[in-house]
């Protein structure tokens, strides 16, 4: 067992993710999140918040959203950033991420040429 001492460092990274849909421009989503995080109290300007594509899912790209703050403000920044993700994407009119399926087949139950 080991102990991780977050208070030994001058700042702490908040690790969050934001799922966006296939039709959403990841660069636009990152830009609005970075602009919004600059307005959240206790988010550090240096190091600057990170927003990058972390991975891809069947619903679209998944962004990693990483503001930095002093350890004393971790949970405030965590929850405020989650609220920002929801409100910024809603205000931008982003569609809800959804999976897309294509069902193909032949035989009984499938229309000709489908």
C-alpha cells in the first residue's frame, strides 16, 4: 500500500471527461470549455487548463477536461467544471451523443435491397 500526498504539490489536476457527439467539432468544444474554465474561481491560469481528445466511443469523441487548482479548491473546481461542461454544451446547441447502428442482413424479416 502506498499513500499519495496531494498537498505536497503547489497545484492539483482535476481529471474529467466530456462526451461529444459525432457531429460536434472537437476544436469548437475545446475552445468553449477553455474559455469557460478561465472564468471558474480558483482555476489556475498556469498551468493552463487542458482540453484534448482522450479517446473515441461509439457515441463520438471523448474529451479529457483538465483544469488545475490548489488542493484546497479541488472539489469546488471539480463540480463547477462539470456544471460548465453541461451548460456550455447545451448553450452551444450540441446534440446529445448517441450511438449509431447499421443492421444489415438477408432472409426472412429483411426487405429486399435493404
